[in-house]
C-alpha cells in the first residue's frame, strides 16, 4: 500500500507522518508532498518518498497521486493567511487533489477536516450527521472552506471511498497551539468549553480512517474531556479574568463533538483522554 500525505510539514502533518511510517506494515510505503525540499529531508530519513511541489499545481498533483493506493489530505491554511489563500488550499486544492486521485485510480481518500464545520452549537454533543449551521464565535473562512471541500469531494464522481476526519483543537508534542489559545481565551465566557485532542490520538484516529476496511463517511476525532475557559487559564498557571465570569456562554456545548461513532465502528480510544493527563505525562 502506497499512501500519499499532503500537508506533511504542518503542525498536524509533521507529527502524523512519523507515526504513520513507524506503524506501517512491511512493504507499505508513504509519499509526502512538500513545497520545500529541505523540510522534506526529515521524512526521507524516516523512509518516506519525498515529492517537491505545490498542492495548488495540477501537474504536481498528477505526479503525486501516480501509483498511489490512498491519499490523506492533511493540508490546511487558516490563521495568519488571507481569505483567498485559505480557500485556495482548503477547498480548491482539496477538490483538485480529489480529481487527480480519481484520474490516477486511487481507491481511498481521507480528507482531514475540522469540527468547526458544524458551525453553531446544538445544545448537545455534535454528531456526524448534523447539518452545518454557519455561525458562532469560531466560524470563519477556515471552517467554511473546509465545509465546502467536504461537500465538493462528496459530490465528486469516482471518489467512491471517501473518509472524512473532523478534528478538534489539536495540541501536544510541543505544538504552540495550546499557548496560542491564550490570545483568544480572555474574550471567552468562563464556562465556554473547548474540545481538544492530542497529536498522538489525532494520528491514531486518522490511521483508523486510513486502514479500516469498513470505514466510510464522516468521523469525529477528539478526547474525552472538553475543557472550559477556566481550565485553560489554570492549565497555564494564570489568573482567570474576573470579567470572564460575567459573560454568558450561549451554548456550552459549542464545538463539543461526540466520538461515539469512531469508538463503536473503528475501536478508537484516546491514549490521552484529557489535557490534564497530557500535562501529568509530560507530553504537552
């Protein structure tokens, strides 16, 4: 089995690819698409095939998918980029990659998405067949473009084995994402919750989507214990702003996802059930 991984140098990809290589069955291979040859050297050293090129180049996509059995599209553009670039990477390039995969006879396509595509909360944990309701304080071009990519890939003729993994707030393994959250947390109500997932569990969830013979459609991937704004401040050893207690959380369930489907169908269980476990284990 030859698997193509895009977005290999991003925060998720750079931690997913080594785990994928480490767990690969004898004879299985991994190809990564990177824009910078120097940044691909680490993967070559681990045994990956490295192809240098841009995901937005249709000619490159043909080369990248040639001879491939499965694609895992981890590539994403969100914070710090223009809206046009976010749409170009998250939506347009994903769909072109899907078309290239069909043309190359790729039999399986794993699209990495985000739980933010659900939009507004439902007053309960979000499940995979919930319709998207744009809105809420996390809504923006990133979830919108990922949602559009999901729909377009699902409608693509010939892409018959599509699996979509919706990720939570991802952290761990030295990822600065957790520290970055403190830029926004002061604006949140004290009891607003954030669903999280450690990189090692995100990798395990994506591997299940990649390898499970009966997987199909959308799966939420997350840990067992969404945290509150208060938890985030306490985790960082910071005082909770008093004004946070004065703000109402319109829906404390906003962005909280049910993981029942991936548990029951694919046997997923997080090794790091909460961010507190990660702190105590020294894997933040």
